[in-house]
C-alpha cells in the first residue's frame, strides 16, 4: 500500500501542474468542504434548538408523569401512592387535578387550563426561576392564590399592584336535570392572583396554577386526580426509576418520562433534522460525483504512467488503490477543512451570537448551537462511502489500461 499511497499523494498535490484536471479537483475539494460545513452547522443548530426546547419544558414538565391511558380523572389510591413514594430515587410526588375552565378578570375573560397542584409542587423549584412578578406561593393561611402564565396576564390585563380585583373561575356542572337559571350551569369560585411565570408560549398563554383543594372544590372532584407528577432525586436515572414504576403500576396507567410527555414536539424536531440531513447529504453526493469526473479525466491523462507502472511490476490491485486513494484524498481533505470551519463558526456563534433570531419575542437573541461528535463522525463516514462509490468505476477502468498501446 505504500507505493499506491505515495503516487496518489503526488497526484493530489495541486501545485504540481495547473492544468484542467487539477482545477476541477480543486472545485470538488471546495464543494465538499462547503457542503460539509453547511451540514454540520445546520445539525448543530437543530441540536441546540432541541436542547433549548427540552430545557424550557423541563421547568414545567415533571421528570416522570403518571396518567390514565383512557379517561381523564381517577380516584387516588393511598396504597399506590405510598408504593410510588417508596421507590428508590423518587423524591416528591405531586397530586394534579387539571381541566379547562373560564377565567374572568373584570370585563375580560379567557379559556384556560386550571392546574390544581399539591404543596409539593412548590418544593420542586422547577418553576421558581421563571417567576416574573409576585410571590411563588399557593396559600397564605386559608387564603388561596393563583400563579398565572404571563400570556394569561396580558390577555386579561391583570396588573400586579395593591387593591387587586380577584379572579373568577367558572367550571361547567355535569348534570342532566332540567336547568332553569343560567347560573346553575356552572360553578364559580374566586381567587387572588399571586404570581406570574414566563416559560414558553404553550404554557404562558394557557395555564393557571392553583391549590389542588381549590381545584377539587371548583370541579366537584374531591379525591380525584388527573395525574401524579414525580420528581427524581439527583444522582438517580430517570429511565431506571421509570422502569421500577412500571413493574407495579396498573396497566390502565401510563408512565411517561420528559421526552415522552412532549413526544410530538420532539418528533417534529427530529423529522425536520432528518430532512435537513438528507438535503445536505444530497448536496454532498453531488459534490462527491465531481470526483467521478476528476478521476475519469485523470485516468485518461495518466494512461502512460499506468502502463509504466505495469511494466515495473505493479498489479491491477495496486492501480485500483492508487485512484481510490486519490479520490479519498480529495474527499477527506475537503471534509477536514469543512469540519474545521464548522467548528470555528459554531464557536463564534456560541460566544458572540453572530446570527440573531431577529424577533422581539424570541427566548434567545441568537441561534443556539450544540455540537455532537456523532454528527461529525456520520458526516465523515457518509462522505467516505459516497467517494468510494464514485471513485470505483474510474479506478476500475484504470486497471484495464493496455501496456503495449501506451508505451
């Protein structure tokens, strides 16, 4: 392999001859470098977006959530709850009662999700860093407080100052009897706004968090729950705790980790990432096909050299290796340069935010970036495979050079 490698290296040196073949080779080298750089930057942006979305939902979604597979609410089984609490790695279990309701503040009103939670919710501290106004509390003595999403606050124009009006929450009654008065169609309870959080639009414009006993009285669901939210202790694997819970949780329940709770959104990001990868891979394929034409022209131009090598004792296998290695030289050098440029630009984006999101309502000023070793590895492997496929036919033709004709 030393001789084919040495000859391929000599052919690769673009400074030797400034002829057409070497110029086309330079174009192939540049196209592979640019395509590699663009692919890695695009994948890094999608990695950053996925991490950003996961971090945002982490502040609202629990580590593990237990809900019914079918139906909305279930009766709280104290024995089952105690078994869940006894599982190694389970730190806190939050009781949740959640449903849609009508929220009114003075003349304004909106349909929101009322999420009743037990006191353990406050001690998880997931939402505390995102409180923008007020105090992060659900009760003070016997008085109940609501924690609003910032979108709900804007929609109802709720100020946070002294002398606040209370919020009115309306929930429909489930009755089949003949109703005479309109007020008999719903239950109404009042509560004071206590704090405002800002996490992500999906939560900010929909959720109002209240004490669970307040929600149970409003919905007439005493002893009912729609979910149990579990916080996992630091140092324990969420997947391991999920597996332990599945061993005894009845089949009518589903135990969801963080990604499974937002499976649709994560799947959309993965699908978009896949399409981006396929698009740039196609561009890389076109760039690799340039190597086919470069090697084909090189074979035609080096037929005399090949004939001399045959006369000196080279085998068809040696000739095949020469041109395959020549194609790999072009491809791998382009990949190396593209990776280096992608690393440099991604670092600059991380440090200085060169490309901004250009929206006033965005959560970040610049596109997030996260590099993964697997992206670099798969890109290099893909380029090598495409190059070998593109280079094989010209290299095979080189082995059929006639010695008598070209000497």
